[in-house]
C-alpha cells in the first residue's frame, strides 16, 4: 500500500471520531506544554545566572591581587614574603599558556565635585587592549584613547551617586559629558582641611592645612545602562593606565600615592606597583589551570570558576526535577493515546479482518496505526508548543521587574525536540495496539459484529 494511501486512511480514521481524537490530542497538548514550560524555566534561570556571572567579571577572566605578607610558597620555609605586581610580573603572567590578555590595573579613590554636590569615585586605569577587550557598551561618547591627557569613562551609576555637601539641596541630574566636574585625588588632605583639628592645650593653634588641588577632568564617555541596570563597572570610572600613571605622579610629587606601598621610613618607591591585574583566558576549560599557575607564583587569583560550577550543578538539578514533573504529564498523555488506539482496534476489528482477507500486508496495518498515533503526537506537540509559548510570555511579563528577567526561555532546539519527542511518544504508545491489530485472526475479525 502506498504511503499516501496510508496517510489518507489514518487521517480519515481520526476524523471519524472527532471528539475522542480531540480529547486525546488535548492530553498531548497539556503534556507537551508542561514539559516545555518546565524546561524553559530551568533554561531561563541558567541563562540569567550566566548573565549575572558575566556582569560580575566574566566567564574567562581572572583577577590577580598582590600577597601582602603571605607565606612564601617559593620554598623559603616559614619566611614571610610580599608579592607585589609590577611590569615584570605582568610579563610572566602573559607567558602562561592559554593567557590571551593580561593588563595591569591601577586604582585610586578620588572625590568628584559638581557645584555643591560631591561623590566618592573609584578610578581604574587599564591598558588600551583591555579596554577594547572588555566588551563595554558605550551609552554616550567613547572610550579613553591612547596618548591623550587623563579622561574618564564613567559607569552608568556614578551620576546617580552624588549628594549635597552643603544643606539639603535636591541633587540635579548630572550630565557628565557637558558639566564641569572637579576631582580631588588627595582626599586625606581634603578632609583634614575641611575638618581641621583644634588644639585643646595652651599656646598657639596648629597651622591649618592647605586645601588640596582640584583637577578639572573631561568625561569622554558613559557606560550604557539605565538607573536599574548594574554591572561590574557601573560605579567605576575607567581610564587609560598610562594617562592615569602620569597624572598621579604629577599630583603626588614627592609624596606617597594613596594605595601604594612605602618604605620603612615612609617614603614612596620610585616604581609604581599595581593594585591588581586583569587576565583573560582563551578557553573557559583552561581557567583552573591558569589560575593555579598564577597562585603558584605567589599571588591571589580570583575568578568565577567555582561560582560557575555551582550554578551548573544547581541548574542540572533544577532542570531534572522540572523536566521530570513535565514528563509525568506527557506519560499520562501517552496512556491516553494507547487507550484511544486500543478502542479504535475494538471498533474496527471487522475492517481489519477485511483488509487482511483482501491481502493487505501486515506491515501496512502496523504502519497505519503507528501513523495515527504519530498524527496525534504531532498535532498535540505543535499545539502544546503554542500553549507553552503563550505561558512563557505571560511568565516573563510577570517577572519583568524582578531580578530574574526573562525567566522563561525557549530555544529553537527545544521547539524541534519537543515536536519530535511528542511524535515519538505517540508512536511508542501506538506500538502495542498496532501489534494487537496485526495478530487478529481474519476469520474471527469478520465474525465480529
């Protein structure tokens, strides 16, 4: 029998008992929608968690910090040794296999002043290569360029952090690209000048400290993002490390730069040591290997590797549980398909006997019942996907203002897999009824009323 004839006969048999067919398809719809929605919740949670990890430093980035007074793991027994980050250390880290990029990070805390408003701001200087590699989304302006004077790239939350230093004036919206904003790098001198210590003893009062110098710096760009969006750079001002180093040397001439180590006599070193180093690895699978190589050098190395492992393990468990709950519904739908097929055999026993007497091949009879069951699975799977898509939209709208935005995520592979799985489940449920139809005796079937 031709495949077209089998398809036509199977379709006509399903349409002959419309109500029962629709009820059976409804069971598959509910089962498919259940398993797709449950899996989409797990996938959405996983994607949101991965996005949070990416915003918190990235999946292939390592932050390297100096070890101040930690044990000397290089083989000097219990002797304590300080491991600081300088240009030589940066070169050694760059030679580690799978290290794609390494940049020193120079940090300084400053006070930004706008009219009667101010805010504390952390300025980070990194290399041009790192600035380009961080995939920063520029909302306004541009990133700092090499060879220019110190310019800052503001995080999207800095403008919202200003407060009134005099009275309770309402803080206006600060336009960093247009307004004149002054920066004070010597914050210790600023607070000493603002709150001078008054001598309580007899004699002359102490000489009041001189006010620190203010610097007018340009903001060349602002990170993209609304007031509610947060990333690892939202409260940080980024700068070209060469421009920042030059500016700090000029601002703190013959003085120790805050955050820099000093000699025993309190004098600063000639060389500037970095607060940390930014390392990017070319393969996420090599993260642990690179991180261990850095710690073996005597430095602290932090990454999101452990967090990523925990997230993956938790997401696997969640997806297994949610998928299991949905699979129960689909299993119940499979029982419904099997029941429908068995009832169809009892009702069509005489028809099956006639087909056998006319010489119809047993394989054609088996295929006919499997195609009917497959049709039920196909229609139920497609309609179940449409229902699950609607549920997913409603869930995402309800969770729009929560920490888990787009909590339900249905990828293309899940759409295809759900339809194929529903068809296979339908055909599997039709196997036993098909085998029973094949085993019917033609004479006994013809005697059936």
